[in-house]
């Protein structure tokens, strides 16, 4: 039986982030949409507990004999270590250095906004992405904006295909106590690139509570303020509860590759205010209100319009619901399958 091996390592990262969501949702959708006779198997490095990498419908995870650091080092030095598989998909730039591997590159922030990453993170991602665009069988990116930036900053001979992410359809809710009756919501890892500090200032000026969902990342970003509620990392049931009750979802990011919270909010019938980062503009497709990055007055104005103009909010909800229908994980998985199958699989890696 031919086998698609998906590197699900990101699910075991200390802060999985949006790429963790992408890895889990895409792997599950690949299993559901697999061509007849194909199997999808997850693979991770050797770790004490790999339970977080279990994905419904996906076999495994198969555990490689090398721990994470050793595996990364081996691939960085060009060692073509891989246990085999008829097709390999790497949902992040962490990928075997050789073989017919399809790699997802989520953004080119290491080139466009290196100041929002650690120096080590910039160096590693530039090296890994550079290797992928030169040696992989194909590259998947989430937006045309990322494709254009990739060609500009890390050109290579490998074909690049745009495959939009999907929208997670949240199920049952779990209540979160003591939420404000009306609030602005931000979702994402708390790090410099997300622009959440600007959101704290904007909501303070407007006198409206801000609820932030997401783990603390690097950079020492401190969002503590009297009107801010930090929920940290929450499961999908609690996220669904918080999201569906938000007055507006704000995404003032300096840079994004796609912006999953934007389409998740639109699908939930929540108005969206987002920055003018090219990928967010592309994904929102005119359904959100745009505030230029670094423009405090514009962010305050956009939030005020949604919060206190019922007509603006209603139009944003209607436009968002329509726009969100364009994004499904099943469609994303089918497009990824088409890329793998176009390479002539099954054949040994």
C-alpha cells in the first residue's frame, strides 16, 4: 500500500503556534481525502512523550530513532536520513535535505521582518527554506503574497504552488468564566510580529476590554494592563466559546503568511479588523476592515467603526461569512494530494 509520510514534529514543539494547527488539520484532511489504497502516516523524532502528535485518521506517529536536535543537525549537514515512504510531506521547513519531498513554507518573515524573530530563528529558517527551494520536489505556500516574496528573497528552481489553508470548524463549546460582556479578541502567540502591543494601546484609548488567546512566545512582550485578559493557550472548545462571543477579532500583525484566526473569526460570524500585511489583505478579500501597520489612529478608527456602528459590523459579518466559505481543509488536502501525485508517486524516496 503506498504511503504518504507527514512529518508531524511541529505538534510536539513547546509552542506549536499556527504551524501546529496547520500540521494537525492538514494531516487529518489528507487522511480523509487519500486516494484509494493510500495510507497517511505521521512521523516524529524520538521524544519521551509523542501523544500530542496523534492525529485522527493518521497512522502512527512513527518514531524515528534520532532525538529532535540530532535529527535537525543531521538534515542541516545534508545527511539524507529518512525511514522511507512513497511520498513525504513536510508541513514546515523542517524536512529531509534530499529526496522527493514536498515542503510547506508558511512565510518569508526571516527576510522581510527579521527583527521579529530571534537571531537563531532567522538563521535556521533562512537555511532551511533556502535548502527547500533548491532541493525539494515542490514547495507549497499559503498565499500568492508569500509566493511572490519567496521568489524575491529566496529564489530557486523548485516549483511553488499556492494552496490556501482551511478553516477549522469548531464543535461544542466549553465556557470560559468571567469574560467581559463585550470585548476585542486577539488570537496568536504573544510575540513581536503579532502587533498585540499596538492593540493594547488602541483598546485602552477606546475604553474596551481586550481578550488575548495564545501562549507567551519569545521577545518578552508584556501585554498586562487593567483592561486586558490573558487566557494563554486554550483548547478548541474554549477557543470556540471565546471567539463566538467577541465583538471583533483584531489581527494587527506586522507580517503573516496566511492568518488563520482571521478566517476562523469570519467563519464564526465575527467582524474582523486586520493590518495591511499583504497576506492578510489577500485572505480577507475585502471582508475585513484594514488598518495600516504602525498607524495607531487607523487601528483605533477601524475598531471604533465595528464596535459602535451596527451597519459596519453587520456588513463585515455578512462579507466574512461569504469569504470564509472559500477555505476548507478538505480542499487544501486535495490540492496537496494533486501535487504529490503529479510527481509520479508511488516510487521510493
